[in-house]
C-alpha cells in the first residue's frame, strides 16, 4: 500500500478485485532490482549494496499493485476527508517543497501540486512512477521523479520542507522501518515536517478483512506489518525522532475490507466526508508527524 492516503481506501476495493496473493512473511534483506530505463525524467540512484529489509520480489509486487491505481477517485468522500486531515497537519502547500517517498500513484501529491507545491516523487517501482508521471502530465503539472530505494535517498540533508508517505513503512521489517524513518528525517529541512501515515493496527475490521483476503488469495500487497500508536512511537524514538504527534482518523474504511463492508457502510449512511474525517483510536489512517528542530 502506497501512494498516500488515496490508496489506503482503494485497497479495500482492490482486495475484492484481485485473486493473486503474495504471502506475508518476514524476509531477509535483499537488493531491489530497479529498472532505470523506465520512461520519464527519473534520477537513477539505486541501492546496490545496502539491505532493504523487504521481500525480495518487492518491485514486482508494487508493479502489480500499480494496476489498481486507475480506480482512485479523488472526488470521493474518503479522499476529500483524507486531504482535509493532511492539510491540517502540513498547512498551506503553496510554494513549499514536498517529497513523497514511496509515491505509488502520486495522486495525493498531484493534488498538492495543483495547490502550488513543488513535488518530488520517489519510488522503486518503474510502473508506479510511470503512472504518477502520466497522472501529472494529464493535469498539466510538473514534478521531479526519482527511481530510488527510500533507504538511500539521493538528496542532500535538509532538502525538503515536507517529507512524507502513506502506506509504506509497514512493508518493512522493524529494522527497515527505523532506517526509513531516519532517512526521511535526514532530508527534511530544519523547521520542516516529517509525516508518515500507516494502517492502524487498532482498526480491527481492517485486520479481520485482511486475514480473510489472505486466506482467499486476494491479498496483493505483500508483506505488511501494521502499527499501533505505542509501537509506532517506539520505532520513531529509535530513529531519533523527538516530540512526534500521533492521530488516527477514518473509522469507516477498515470495514471496506470485509465482504460487503462498503455496501453496508453505504446503507448505514456512513460513507460521508464527516465520518471519514472522524478522529478515532480505531481509525484506519494513523499519522505520525514531527517537526525537525532548527
């Protein structure tokens, strides 16, 4: 799951649409097989000697997931609510530099670019990055595209005002989670913001739906180790993050992972922007934000 909060909700639909499973498992460190010849003005720094703390077939997994991106509807109530919460944390994006590490579809970053942000998209899936580039071009928007592993970003310290991702670090082992948080923090400018959004392990309808999907052969998102606030806080502290704030919202989307869940929430009148934006300990989207001192 990646590409910001837009894909947090889309996964429920994708689970119903796909029947290929990548069994979740803890895996040994492996080097990603990146393809720098993918179309687009990509930077080509890869991670050829560093451990990735991810499954060996990572690029193949996310290339396949990219086929789901075309189903994203940014006008839907869940996406509107997610953008509202996003902007509450980041503030006005106009004139500021945003780097999305593990950008997937790039649709949330596209919305930020339309508001006047300067965007850099980082992903190790050539197909995902190509999708994001097409999305930006269709909207007449500009971005910098980097085909990189987020564990070794090819940017100087303090390069961006906001460094963020949604639905990325849960696909790493704990060592990888800490390494990725630390690397994202490194390229955040002093006074800038680090924002990381994950599926909330306290969202029990989601966890049940995920379990069902795995056993039915419909889980396409590979190894995933979701986080609750306490564990997320400890991992952030291990990465050197101090003063982080945590909040969860959207208690509705998790139900969409259950059979007929989306239909039921619709019949109950819960598929509204107000409900999707609702803060809750059990909300699907758990966000960690931290200002870098300076």
